[in-house]
C-alpha cells in the first residue's frame, strides 16, 4: 500500500484529529503520559517524574513538560 492510499482512506479521520488539536506525532508519547499519571498518583513530585521520563523516553525535560501540558489541554470545541 502506498502512502497516498493510506492518506486518502484516512483523510476524514486525520482532518478531525488535526481540528481537535491532535498531532500525528502525539501517538508516540501516549505511554509517556500514562507513566506520568501513574507516578503522579503514587505521590512523586513532578520535577522527579519529568527527569525520569526524560531519561526513559530519550527526550529533553522541556519536551516532557510540553507534552504534559499538551495532553492536558481540552480539544478544540469545533472539532468535537
């Protein structure tokens, strides 16, 4: 299957995701956010969690903070 075929088949879904504020690369970090919420529920401090996740997922701490903020943002109302 070619890329254009996948895009055509999933075009509507991709448009809706983009309108909701979701980026395709967000999928890559769903597990990171799951780990974040688990550690937060266990009572760990945010700065510690960010440092641990930064090492585990090989991204900068700034990226982890940005992802946390992005994933906690409400979807764009017009997309829902």
